[in-house]
């Protein structure tokens, strides 16, 4: 618990500031929702001037006033992936790559705590922070919308929060593994950032051109479909399981690699 | 504990084509203070990281308390207190928070660090990022000595400490030994090792070049002789077996002699001597000599001055 408490403490500033940013942005969007809703026809007419495929690339697959489309367009399709990637990189690379570089890692590892157990405390802290951020992303928007008289289905939004959490964990797991194998924060950030950007580009391309649709499943965005989840109640069990498997495999792989590898700064 | 506390046999570490350490072998027995001397880059820290299980050996074995240093690291760490050369304490914590964190991970009592922070005049309430290098090093010294683990592994522990605190550090080492604890002290501070240790291993270019009692290394092997003669001697005057001419400047001659001194004394007697001083070389003389043995131009060292 000592190591876990320190991990949480070290995450505190990052977690608070990112959570506040997400909640504040969600609140602004929530305040805007009544305006969007009252101008639904006008908005729809305007949106129809764009190709459907183009709109789909940015998550707009229905009326903007639909709670699911609204959440996907303004939160899930861009801000959440950015925040989740940033948090996963900062948290997933800290315990090994960054702390080895700054000379801190030697201190806890000179105590009877095993390497795997030490890394597990960091992974647990990652999960706690990512859960907090996912909750902030959902609640900031939901609560403000509710305060303006637009009560969205809480179950749908909660499920979207769980999917957003799983999405973030699926980035954090492999990030932690890369951090342990490369022992470099910079290299890890470069690889993860490149892959995430690449997956987003693949998703956009596959939405615009159906000729490329077959490649869509390699993109995380293809499995992060919050619109259907909120508006139609379709729980993406397979996508959730896929994210969970990637996250757990990354974290377990990181723990194994950390136990076996040399620690030379 | 019947066997050695630390046992390195043929210990080798390579980083690809780069050398780490090669065929390192030594033993540290219970209750002794063992010095580990070498210049920067000689392989001291690599050896310590192998002993603590941070690195996996490319060859040979490292055993601590009879257990494999890499595989059994957590069990070994329960009996080891370690202080690295440049511990990366967390700047956002106070000294007290950092020490309490380490104390808890080591299963020590709450505030086990308190007596030592008072003794070393360290204010534990200040955030570490606001501390000087010397005060940060004090936190490391407190962390190393606040427990009662039977083995202390100290990697250049007194760098950054002022002379008073270095003396306090040596006193802590002596107290640890009096408690029956074993001390493994890596340093390039020769005086520190001379004062704190019983035996010393000297490492150069990743290889152990000598393991000996500190007293043997400094005393029985070599004598330093400073002569002032009435007239400058011929250059070849002291070219004798076991004699090394360290410096010859006019009438002043600095010699090092090992083993039988009679031939040298006979040679000295052929000159008119105005002054003579025969001393035990300090460990620094010894260290420099050992390090120069294979250096390019070693044959011409008779014209070089060896700092005392």
C-alpha cells in the first residue's frame, strides 16, 4: 500500500488538471446542447451540405442533438483520445523509463518489494487515474446537460464511460510494455503517438472511402463506437473485451519484461 | 551465516560489444568492511548493480547471503541497505516523506529516520528540490543507516558531504561494524576506504587487479623514500631490482621500494645523504602506481612527479 499511495500522490496533479479540463470542456458543451437542440433543423440542413462519409469520419452519424452523436462528436472522437493518450504516456512511462532515468527506481527496488509487485502498484494507479478521467469526461457533460433540463440516459452515458476507460487502458497497457522494453520515455511516446495517429488516419480514410473499409478493424476508433451504445443501447461486448485483452496483455507483458530485464540507465 | 556474505565468482557483464566487468571475483565475509576502489568507469557501479540484482550477469555468479543476486533479489534486499552514488530522490517530497516511504517499504518502524536526521543536522521538513547536493546526500546517508540490515552496500556515499559530515559518515560506518554489520564500500576516495575498511579490492578496466588487506597494500609491500643528497646522483644510480624512481630533481630523489631494502640501502650509502625520510606510502601513491602499471609511457614515469 505504501508504494501505491505514493504512486497515487505522484499522479495527483496530472489527474486533477486533466479531469478539470475534461469536465470543464464537457460542461461548456453541455451548456451549448440546448442551443443545438433548439436549432436542430437548421443544423441538420447545414450538416447535409457535407458528404455523409466526411461527417462519419468525425463521428457525426446522425442528428447532432442525439445524445450519442453529441457525445461522440464533441468528446469521444477527439478530446478523449488525446487526453487518454497523453495520460497513458505520462503514467505508463513514469514508473520504469522515467524513474530509472532520474535515478529514483533504484530506491524502491533496493527494498524487499519485487519488481512485478512494484510495477503492479503503478499499473493500479494508472487504472485509477484513467477511470477518474473517463468519469470526468462523461459526468461534466451529463451533469451540465441535466442542469439545463436535458437529462440524457445515465445508463448509456455510464456505459460510454466504461468503454472510454477501456479504450484508455488499451493505450496504457502497451505503453507500459514499451516503456519497460525500451527504457526510454521519448521512444515510447514516439511509437505510441505514431500508432495512435496512424489508427486515427486509418479510421478517417476508411469512413471516407469504402474501398478501404476492410482495414478499419485495425483502428481503435472502429471499436470505440459510443453513438450506438448511447442512442441504441447496443453494448459492444466484443470491443470492450478487445480493449481489455490488449490492456491486460500489455500490462502483464510489462510485468514479465520488467522482472527479467537489466536495469541500466 | 557460515559462508561469505558476498561472493562473486567469474562475474562478467557485457553490454553488446562494450565491456562492463570481466571475470570479477572476490568474497566479503560477515562483519568486515570491504572497500571497492577504482576510478570512474572502472566497473564499480556495474559490479554493485550485479550484486543487487539490477543487472543480470553475462557470465559467472554473484551470490549475496548465499542466494542468487538476480533471481532472489527481493529476499536479499530484505537484508541489505543500499545507498547509490546519486540517488534520485523525488523533489516534490520532503526529506521526511521520502525517508518514511523508504522506511515503510523496508518494514522499519515509523520515524526510524528521526535520530539520524537530528545527528546529521538535516531538516526533514524541507522539500528535496530545495536542498543542496550535500543535504540530499545526507538524506541518502540517513536512508542507508536508519535500518538494521546486516549488509550495507554504499556506492560513493560521501560525495558531496562536507569534511565534518564525512567524518560523521565514517563514524556511522564504524558503529555499523561494531554492531556486527558487514559494509561494502565502493569509492574513489582513497582516504575514506583507508579509514573505513579492512580489506580492499581494486578494479581497473572492469577487472579486479588486487584484493588485499588495506594494511598490507599500504604497509608491507611498499615504502616511500625521500632523499636529499649532497650532490645530484647519476641518472642510473638507483636502477635496482624492486626499486622505482618516482622523481629525481637535482639533489632530491623520491623512490619507492618493495621487499628487501638492503641493496638500496647499500646504494644510498655510496652517496653523502643530507636528509632521508622513509614513510609508508598512502593509499593514493599506491593507487596511482597500480593504475600506471600498464599505461602508455609507464617506463618514463621516473621523471614524473607522483603526488603524495
